[in-house]
């Protein structure tokens, strides 16, 4: 009987720790997509010095669609990552609870957030729509500085 109880406890601990590990790994999964580790479903060159990659139903990313906009001619830190209909919160994607709303933009109206710490410290997030039915755009600080609507939200 003790072996059954120990086995049950071990299985329970394994399942709960693997669920926690999966939640903690979302920032790494997101970076894997930025680095094109899962090959894109479609790659475009919208203009010289720029690259766009798209994934439909990206595995483990918990979104309906994902896309990367990368301006490699400006530098390696000039990119934005787009999540269509994200299924988890911005804090889970960023791997920190320190994601603070810093304002809104108009035309279109978006909520704007700044990541305070962790791997994505200083990044700017724009959200359109509602959870599960909207879009989240994650901008590097360098990319956000290129947008007249976002430059004021980047920490100096």
C-alpha cells in the first residue's frame, strides 16, 4: 500500500512540476520562434533589409497565429513579435509579473505595457481586442523607438 501511495505522490509531483515548467518555458519558446528554430510556414521580404515570418497554429506558443517582423538592416535588436488570439496572459509570455500598463495609443486604440524585468526588460507590448480574441505585439525597445506612437513609452 505504501508503494502505491508513494507512486501516486511521485506522479502528482511530476505532473505539477512539468505544468509549472511549461509555463516558465513560454519566454524560451517565444525566443525559439524569433530565432526561427521551428521553421516558419511562410517567409517574406516585404522590403529591402526586412524579413517577415509567419506560423499558423504555432506549437506550444498558445496562440492561433504568430509572426515576426525583423528589420535586419537596422540591427539585430530591431524586431517585433505578433501573437494572434493569444490564449495566455502577457505576463506568462514575458516570464514576469512585472508588466505595467504605461498608456494607450489611438487610431487604432491599443493598451501599451512595459516589461520591468527579466529576459524582456524594457520591451513594449501593445494589445488590441480582448484576451483570446485579439492581438499582442511585443516590440524590442529599439523597434518601439521607431514608432511615433510608441517612442514616448520607451524607458530612456
